[in-house]
C-alpha cells in the first residue's frame, strides 16, 4: 500500500527577488519573491495556512515581518511566525514543515525571507548593518510575531565575549588556521589553496541570474590582496568572506502531493525525503576547531533516513559563509572539494551573496530548479552562528519508493555525545599555553588590529586571549598555531 499523497511533502513553488538599483525594504523584496512563487505554482498561495519568515539580520524590518507580509498578500487567516537568528533557519523550518505535513498536521505553508542591506547602506550610510537586530522599524504597532527555531544560547560564551572574539569574520579564520597549520602551509600558501575551490563557485555565480556578483574570478584574483580585495583576517581576503550587502528575497511554497495534483502541478514537485539538525558547542570548547561533529551527525542521519549513501547524491549546496564552512561541511560527510558534482548550486555566499539568515532558502530554491531540470537527488545544508547550528535536507525529483515519505531523523543521542565532549574553559590564566587556533585581524589601512587566539593550558583547559599591543605589528602574515605562548591575566587574558 502506497503512502497517502496527503502526507507526501513537496516543494511546489519557488520565487526569488533581487534589487540592484532602487532602495527597497525587506517586506517589498519578500513580497516580490512570493509573487514569483505564485506564478511558479498557480493556485497554491490562497491555500497557505502558515507563513514562516526567516528573521532578517542585516536590515531594518518589522518585529512582525510575517504578519506584514500576510497583510500585503491578503492572507489574513494564515498563522504567522518568525525564526530565531541563524543561517540554519530556512532548512530547520523546511524540516519542521515537512514533518508536520507527513504527520497530517499541516497542508500548505509559505517559507520566506529577505535582506535589504544594500538599500540600508544607501539610505542610512552611517548605519552599522552588522549590529542590526532586524526588528527596528519605526511606526509599527503590530504585536511581534511568535518566534520559533533553534535557540541562540551557547553560540559563544564568556571566554569569547570577553576576548571580543565575536564577529564571524574573525572567528571563522581562527577555525581555518587550525586546518592550515595541520597542513604545514603558511597563511599566504593556504590562501592560494582556498582560492581554487572558491573560483569554481564564482564561475557558477557568473551563470546565475540571481547572483550578486556575476564575474568568474580566477584563483589569483581571489587570493591576491589588492586595493579592492584587502586582507581581512588571516588567511582570508575580502573575496573569501560572505558578502552581506545585497538586496535579495526568496519564497518557498510547500504543500502535499495530493494538493499539488489537484491543482495540476504534479510536474513541478520536488520531494523532501529527509532532514536532521544538530548543534556544536561554543568555539573554545571544541576538541577540534576545524571539525563539526554536529554536521557529521546531522549529515549522516539525513542520508540514513533517506536510505542513501553519499554516492547517490547528484548535487550539493553547502553553506558557504567562509571557506572553512565549506571545507568542514564537505569533509564531515566525506565529500571532496574537487568532486565533479561540485559543492554549490548558487555560487556560494562570497559571490551569490550572503543575505543574512536567509541564504539557505536560495540554496533550496537552486536545488529545486536543478532537480526539475535534470532529476536526481540534492543535499542542502544550513549553518547558523559560528559553525554552531546545523540543519540538513535531502531533496529528490521523485517520491520515495519505500518507507515514510519524509523522515526527520532523531539525533538526540548524537547531541548528547557532542555536548559531553566539550572541553573546560577558563577566563583567566597565568603561564604557558599551546595555541590551537588564531588569526591576525587587519584594519582597512592594512595594519594589524588584533590577534585573538584559542590556546590550551598544560592542564587541558582552554583559554581565549588577545595579543599584547606591542606584539601586533610583528604578527602580520604569520600564524602562531602550534606555538607555545605566555598567557596572563583576565577580562580578557593577554598573550605574548
């Protein structure tokens, strides 16, 4: 007996929006994307029971973005909610929606999001988009939308906070340094290696009409520091960072196979087969800085729940905020970065653009387009925080032949093991410590601004420290990973 088509979740409509010229809002970009999804799947939008809005992170928006969108769309009866922060949110919302459809608790839903960071920078040149919470619109008296999603607590702890190791653009290079050091490569050499797989991403973006940068960069253009491609934090140049100053929106219409058939849209359907989510511990507590047992657990669980091995996957869209996210995301599932199947469908966040928490919605949309065109099976990953929160999804051009239509894998046991392996951290230290990760942060003038490290004391405790001011100038172009340094003091500790 086959699976009830009313319990087979499908992505039936996708829409994306981009604005390169006019000043626009988050709400307008999201509405434009929904209208494109409506064209892609006629008749589905009026049936939407719930609107899940991915929380904006780099743009001003309403505290009730889903409710605002519902009013624009005439969907006043739809339940409205907004996600917690994190780039895993789109895939987490998708996994939850598909599990609810498979359980018969939901029929049709809209997942959407947008960032209008380019517009913000034009309209408010002095605004610090990195510090915006998203919910800062004026003259908005709507009650805030309910918040759903994975928690924010624990992404960083007191050790990182006191050492001011808080920006993704600083923390991800610390992770990268551990991998580079293990290879024996100096920062400049490692930069050249990273640029090879990033260049392949830029070529994909160049052919993607929704990508922000439609230029195929060579590895040298990505790796070589220049006036337009400055060093940000070793070993990264600007073109290796996620590019947040974009105006991009997306919308995904998700329903069940029976509803899609009733509207004559069965040929538009892409089937969600499985998914899973896990969390890593705070950066300083990770036994291996350039690894993610949470990705390993969620990736393996998703594949197992779908009844697949990695060889069965035809295409991938890995979360790509920084090179190390791609390296870890691929390595934890056994995917080589030179695999002919590739690692991105959009071009990656340096070249497609990094619209805050909402990037993975575009990754899902790209996977849907690819599966419609060529068939096969896709693997999509989302990452929130600092390689902290992870959600994985498996999508296919056909329904599953055996087992449940969609499986949300149970990874609680794996999560307990991840939490139990966390290392002890101290907020003050005196004595020698071995550096396990670190970076050199550069200002716009090319001078060294900071050199944060994560180091291990003789008793096994971790400490997060900042370089003594007199050391900074001598650290340019260097890596101190593997060296033993003197650490002293607290709030934050200083190394020399």
